C-alpha cells in the first residue's frame, strides 16, 4: 500500500484533473485574453476538488464506502495501478473542460449577469465596447482614416486585449463618382486599427441564442402536450 506522505503520482492524480479541465476549456473556447495565473490556479484546484468528490461519491454508491484517506489511496494503487479508475477520472476532467468551454462560448456568465442586472436595474458588461459592439454584427460599414467607405459582412474581429482588427467578406467601396458601392474585386478585406475611423452596423445576424432556442422548443413541446390532452 502507498504510504500517506508517499507517491507523487497519487497526489498528481488528485490535483491534475482540474488543470486538465481548465486547459481543455481554454483550448476549446479559444480564449485570447490573458488570464491571471492565480485565477487559473484557483479554478483548477476547485475543479480538482469537484472531480475527485464526484469520483468518490460514485465509488461509494456503486462499490463500497470509503472510510479513510489511506483507503482512497489503496483504491487507485493497491494491489496494482488501477488504470480503469484513472481513465474514468481523466474522462471526467475532459467532460468538465467541455462543459466549461460550452458555458464560455454561449456566454453563460453574461446571461446570468443580465438576469441579475435586470433585477437591479444596472447595465454593465465585462466585454470591451469593441467586442460587445461586433458581437452580433453581420454587415457593417467602415469609414477609414483616408476618408473611404466600405461595406461587407463581418467574418472576424480581434478580441479583448489585442489591437483592434476587422475582416469583412464581399467588400464593396463607395465610389464618389457613381454614388454607389462597388466591389473591390476580392473575397475578403482586412482592416487594422490605424485604418478604421468609424464602424456602423448595418445588419445584425439575428441568430437566436441557445437560451432563446431552448425556450422555443419548450414552448412547442408544451403546446403539443396541450393539444394531445385536448384530444
């Protein structure tokens, strides 16, 4: 049996799951802004605690009660290295990472913040105005520093903490002679911070959020249940 001060591998198994979950979330959600190391450490340790607790709870539910810390050590390493249990812990870490990434991508913190702010009559966003402005922009008009005007569909923009950059599809430039927007002849055009003087959103994407789609499906399901009950 592994001694209590013993194996570094055992303590790595306890601590590593949270770091795997957090790094998976960062990779899948493509977070570009710098995150403080202390924040990453806290999230990783809390995630490790949750994952280990979930594993212990499942083990006690389906196998046997755990009455001591040394017994938990023996579960993973006695009489041999339990590869199956380690893989379960690792898979749970990946699941947490995917969950975190999904929550970030659908902006779950923003949704919760909006709910709280609606109760307090407060309007505040942690996003930079640049990122918040382009969040749902579909078609924009760009006034450049050399007094040219372009329109196109938004295909990408820089995130918080980076130089402001914007890329548009199907770009058209305004012609002063014909008084019309004319194609510049390329599929995309890139604008740097020094190129951009002003941006006007001409059309939003109008794509419903995951929460709106869920509400619609729930409403549809309730309507069908009512119709069946009436029959």
